[in-house]
């Protein structure tokens, strides 16, 4: 589907924004990038990809002449509300903010004017994966899914916008901002990041204590993790479990019993409940504001770096 003469305004130029910008341009949109730093790395990348780059302060001027403009707010969650308040809120024109994550609404940071709408279009894929899927399938829709919440009474332009990113209408999953945010945080903390990085650290340390060769550790912990994820994707959770070896089944059941008897499950549930009741969000914003999050991130990154260096030394 061609979308000539349509314009997309994108705030930010991280991996998700880069994918959106490239897909929208390939679908015929005229794309403009808006950034807080006109001379930073993101600006250099956007110009290298032949996109016009503007300061966030130019949003009002660029948007005000458009009918029902769509502004994709793809900057960090904590920056969405400040950018809106400083650069968009005063605009006396109907417009729609398109969010790729619901956190700023869920955390009540983002509060918009009555004539401004907010839509959710949250791809369930990282930016490079979205771009790869679009490129492989275009001009047909790809198979990726997205959480989807258009404003009440929204016009077809938002559906066109999703289609321009390659989404099949049947793959847009209706979800509130709260649904998307809580689901995203629970999956990240319980499994995808909170589970994997910690368990990988413990597993690699145990294998090194057992004098397993580094090349073999890499294969067992990283290559086979990808294989297990693929097995679950293709067969489903239950059939993937049945497909693993007898020793792997026995070890899975023993580790499950140890996790349950250690008191880990109540701690896990407490963390998940803090996501649901909003207290995690408040802790996150405070830690980000005070710099505590950055300090802890750097310490843990150094720990993970030491694990990785063993594979490459």
C-alpha cells in the first residue's frame, strides 16, 4: 500500500525509531526526525540515513500546518512527558501522539490536552527485528504482532500508519496502556531479562568452577539458549519440554523444586505485585532521577562484561 503525501513526525532516533522511520519512508511517508540534541550521535545517524533532522523545539512549527498529525513519541519513556509539555502541549490543533510503550500513560506522567489524543502501537519486537520483518515481507504484511489501542473515534490514518509499518490488522492486539505496560514489565523482569541475565551469570560461574572450557560454556549457555527458544516457538511450551532429553527433564524438575522450596516464589510474586500496584514504576523513576539506576547498571554491566570476556580471550 502506498502512502504518498502523508507525513510522519518521529521524536527520537533509537533502534525502534530507526526501524519505524525506515519502514514508513519505504511505505511512502515523508518522515521528519526530532531530537533534543541537534548535534548528537542520534542526529548524525539520522542524517546519515538521509532523514531531515530538527530540534524538538521545532515540533510546533512543523506540526501546526498539518491536518490531524501523527507524532510518534519514540524517545525514552522518561522523556515523553517533558517533550510533550515543552514542545507540543501548547499547540491548539488536533493531533495524536503514538506511543510504542504505555509506561508514560500508565505511570501518569503524560497528561495531554483535551484536543490531543494518545494511541498505543507497541510492536512486540525490537527495532531491528521489525525492520527485518518488514523488508522480508514488503509489500505484504509481516507476521509480527503489536499491542494496539487507538483513541476513541480515531480516523483511518492511524490504521494506515500501522499498515505502513507492515502490520496486518489481524495482528494488532487490543490492549490498554496498563495491559501493555504491566505485561511488558512482568515478562522482562520475570523471564526475558530479570531471569535470563541472572541465571546466565550463575550458570557460567558454576561451569567455570567445574573447569569447563570457555568455548563449550559459550555453546551451552548462549547457542543452546537460542535453540531452546526456537523449540518453544515451534512446538509450544509443553511439547518443547517433552522434546528435551530425559536428563534435562530430570534437572528441570529438580531445579523447579529447589526454586519453590528456597522461598524464591514469594519474592518473585512480590516483585510482580510491585509492577501491578505501580510501586515499581515509582522506584524506577526515582532511581533514574537520583542516578542510582545508572550506577547499578554500570556495576552489573561490568560483571556481565567479565563473563563475556572469558568467551573472547
